């Protein structure tokens, strides 16, 4: 944590607000060298830090996108098929007998 904090403290306000200048700007290498030197680290430490930051940002964006697509703890209506599937095997067997259930097959056809 201290290592990351030192790297961040060596950044300018512009670099903190817009970290993309550390990867996409034509002066990115010299910026990273300055940050590394200011934090007492090697250039590769700064590169690895920015790389990890980019990975985390991408992962967080994906998680946020997934939670917005029907996740987020929405409760289905009591008589909806989604709610019935939460009840258990007995109700899903009844629905299957009526022809309203899903086909069984498990893991995408592997089961």
C-alpha cells in the first residue's frame, strides 16, 4: 500500500484526474520515469502500477455493467416464472409437466 501511495503522491493533479495521460499521451514514458523517480521506485514499478490500475478499472467497469443488466437484487413478482423457480424442485417439476419448464441439459449441453 505504501508503494502505491508513494507513486500516487508523485503524480501531478492532472495525472491523478486523468490517468490515461500516463499510457496514451506521447509524454507518457517521461511522466512515468518522473513518477518512479519521485517515489523512489524503478520505472518498471511505475509501469506495473499503472497496468494493475488499468486492469482494476476494467474489471470494475465490467462488474458495474453486469449489475446493471438485471442484477442488483431485484425481487421477482410472486407468480412470475422467476419466482417459481426459486421455490424448489417440486414446483419446477410441476411446471415441466405442464410444458412450461425449461429443458434439462445442465451446463450448456455438457450434462
